[in-house]
């Protein structure tokens, strides 16, 4: 495979110190790279360096001739809000190229799941998940050689996340993907870069296998480090004995040997293998079970943002008891977080209600995704007193265990990063020993190790919880009940696979990689150089055409069918098939 970009001895510093230290790697055509690492390890910085937004302290980034790099934007630029979808995609190209590429935009928007009647909607009217699709189209219309994606799955609902996975699996281009979603990375990547300790490790493996390989290397390094330490200690003991003998017996030979051994020890210490610092903290989430038949009875619930606004969804007669681990799933904006806020405010008010009945002894905690449960004007130590009456020493130990050094305990909560606030809130919830937790997108600020620890903590959580999340691994491994908000109602599933089948509707799975469909049909056909390649292409197109025709009429893509039929006719002629 040809090299698209080569990075040599790249270094980058923050005001607080080095972030990346002389890292080197290459990206070749066909690479589908997952970029992972602890929070703050430099993933987003590396993406920005590759794209050209930042300048490295030292080192070199060399692109091959004609290598075009595109980056999926985090948010829609404000100057495209008032544009239609077609105009918003065309705006990513030079004005001179708009007319000749208009047809490609229509094909591309179809691949992104937009129907023809959507093409003239204003960009500002789209939902969060639709924004992601439009951002993908804006990047892909440039037909990049390398696509950079920085945590595109963050804040996506599960439906859009499934779409993103399907798209990346079918897209044939080269990309680098920053994500904390191990399931997504395993499905769509063929290699992995792990950033940690300011260095980089490259593996020609998908995420899970790469992490296993890294762990095995860590274990081997630890063993080698232990052996080096033993050798140093052995020589130090011998040098000490010889030095004593040299003094006692006035033996210069013993003294010289002791000095020689001391020099050898110093050299061995300089060559001592460095070990990884590892994860800065361990997540814990302790709870208490209640033997009562139910913690909460939801009698008749109507969820709306405010009383005078329309009802987002409604349901009746749901019971929650200790051991119920409930996943609450639905599209962005359907009311998931609104329900959690409604439950939390109702419990805080402690006013008897006909709509819901809490057990009188139930203690509830709330993890809100904006961490507003933490008072920004309090110190870290003071913030924990709002959740737990443990002695001060107990709070200090909890903070130290969570990676907050003693000198930081007087720091204000408002000065913490998003990841650090998440860490502090988990500490607080664990100390409080709640019966019932409401968790709103708790993985948004967690790295892979933190998410694995959260999964384990939730599986072992003795109480009940309702979890809003788009992370499939978290949902699958920690939940035993699944609530789907759909068509303004709440439907319960006990089988997660059945739930996924409901979410994956025919018009939400793309059938054709965008860069492929955005090329001229004739170019696609003539690029195949052998009869076998032509035949494979023919069979693939026939299958796509059959699948699309089998759909309901409103979900079919006639313009794509026409393009496929034209290409099939050319292939049949080239293969001399009548």
C-alpha cells in the first residue's frame, strides 16, 4: 500500500509540559486506524496536528503528492445554518465546482439517509444525529484520501450510532477514528494507535486485540523491570560488602571492586526500563439493596419539558425494584434526560404524587451529564460533604484513590476539566451508598479503561438504576431491562438484540459507500482491470439493486437504481454477457 502521510519525531508541548514526545508512524492507503488513549493523552491534539490546525514543537509531517485530508467537524459552521442541505454540502467545495458536483451531492445525501424531500430543509432544523450525517457529507464531497474523525459517536443516540457503524464498515477509504467505543472500533478498524505516557504504540490489529497485545507487552516489561531491579539490588549488596571489607581489612583491591560495582549499578539504573504510568484512577460505584418489593411505582407518567409544552412521551404502570438495571434508549430529543430530571425533582420535592410513588426510605442519586450536582464554588473536599457524612479523612482517602493528589483537595470544583468532574461525581455517588441511581450519559467523559470499570461497577451495583446511554457495550453488559422511547410511547424489551432489530430500519442502513457512489459510473467500471473484478462488481451491484427493490416504495432510491442499472449494463457488455 502506498504511504499517504509520514510522521517523524513529532513533539508537542502544553503550558503544563510535554504532551507528545518524538512520536513516529505512517498512514498508508487502506489503513482504518482507531486512535485510543487515556483522557488527556493527546488524541485530539494529534488529529489537529495532522489536519494542520496546530504546529508541532519539533518533528515533521510529510504528505504524499495529491493527498487530500478532510476532518469531520465537531459542529456545523454557523454560516451554513440558513442553507439547505444541498447548499451546505456544496459550501465545502470551491464555488467554481458547485455546478458540476450538484448531482454528486444528491447521491451523497441519499447515502447519508436523507430522502429527496429532505434535501431542501434548512441545516439548522436538523436533529443532532442528522447533523452528524450532514457533517459526514460535507467531508466526503471533497473525496478525501484520508478522513479524520474525532469522537464522532459522542452525544449520538443509539440509532445514529448504528448508522455511523454501518457507514464506516462499507466505506472503502482511509481514516483515523478517535473513539472510546470499543465495539465501534472493533467493527470498523484494522489497526490501532495507543497514546500514553507521551508516546505512541502502533498495532496492525483492531482495538480489543491491540489492547490485549499492549497488556502482554506491559506484563513482559514488568517482568523485565523486576529482573533488572533484582540484579541492581544484588550488585548493590555485593558492593556494600566489598566496601566494608576494604575498610576493615584495609584492602584497596576490595575498595576498587566496590567502586566499579557502584558505577555498574548507576549504569543499570540509567538503563532501567520505564513502565507505563497506567490509568490515573479506578472507578467505583457502591450501592445498597433494599428488600422492599419496589423502590418506585410509575403509575401514569407524561413527560414534557414544561407543563405548557407538548408531551414528549407517556407510559403507565412501571415498577422498579432493587436489582433492576434499566437502559433508557431513544432518539436525541425524545425526552430521555427530561424523564430523569422529572424523577429527580419529584424525589427531591418529597411531595406525595398520584403519578409516581417512591418507597419512603429510598435514597436516590443523580449523575447528570453536565455535573450540576457538584457545587462549582466548593473545594473538592467540601463537595463530598454534600453526599456523605464520612469523616474528613475518609473523603481525603477517596479523593487520593480517584487520582486527586492531596495538594489538590483545596482546589475549586469549577476549575476541573469535564473528565475530572466526572471522576469527582462518581466518587461522591459511591460514598453516598444510594439505593437508586439516575445516570445520564455517564460515559461521555470516560476513556476505555474508565468505561470498563463502570461496566463492572454497574453489574455489581446492588441497588437499581436507570441509565441513559448510547454505548452498546455498557447497555449490553450492565442492564437487564430495556426501555425504548418511540412514537411518543415507552416500550419495554427484555432482549437487547430484539431492541436493536427495532432500531435498525430499512432507511437507516446505507447500502453504498459514499466516495464510491460519488464517482462517475464509467470511471468505476474501467478501474476494474480483470474479469474477476468485473464479475465481483456485477454481483455486488445486482445484490444492491435486489435489496433496494425489495423495500417499501417510500424507502427505495430510484436515482441510485438508475445509476446501478447503467453500470450493470456496461459491465455486462464488457464481460460479453447477453
